[in-house]
């Protein structure tokens, strides 16, 4: 059973509070929602924006840790 767009949206707020495996799962769920044409455009846009923000934050943290990607 796939999660609701609301659940996926809310989970993206937890990315920094969960372990790496859960974070990756939440990101994958978001990607699945973005690829689902049955999900409303409004939800997909909101999830895409939140995922983009999370990815930017991850990039900043990674760069600050001296790593590169």
C-alpha cells in the first residue's frame, strides 16, 4: 500500500531527525509520488519543493563536512 501524499510531505520534514536508511526511504517515497500522474499537481508541486529544500540542505551539510558529491 502506497503512502498518502500528506504522509510523504510530512515525512520530508523528518529527514534530519531519522537515520540514513529512513531518510533514503522517505526520499524514494517522494520520488514515487512525483512520478504518479494520479496524484494532484498541487501535491506533487508541494512535495517537489520540500524535497528540493531537503536536497539543498543535504548538499550544504555534505559540503561543510568536507565531502563532495
